C-alpha cells in the first residue's frame, strides 16, 4: 500500500534551494519509500526524534503521520550538518 507524502514548509524551502539534480534524486527516493517502504531508513536516537532516509550525502528527516499512511517530510540536510545540534 502506498503512503501519501506531505512536506513541511521548512522541507519545501530546503528542497527548492537544492540543485535540480539533487532535488530530483531526493524526490525519487522519497517516492520509492512511499510506494514500497524501501530505502535506507533509520529510527533516530534521543535527543532526536522521528526517522531519516539516507540518499547519498543527503538526509531526509520524516515522521510517520498520525493519520494512516502519511509520511511528513520535516526537513532535509547535508550529512555534514544533519546531526549537529547546538
């Protein structure tokens, strides 16, 4: 069963700022994940919450939605910045 993908305002803004080829690659990976729950997906450890999808050097952070079959993309970051917290 396919999942519906929703993007947070932050994630949309971050995606628009990316190079077109990178953005297309991320969207393809997200679509694959939504269609078949396929991809390099990991549950995040505290103090982080949610899940991440690894796509090359990029990390797509998301949550399984409270409504059935919704994936909420919360943000996208390069791996060099993805896990840094101030």
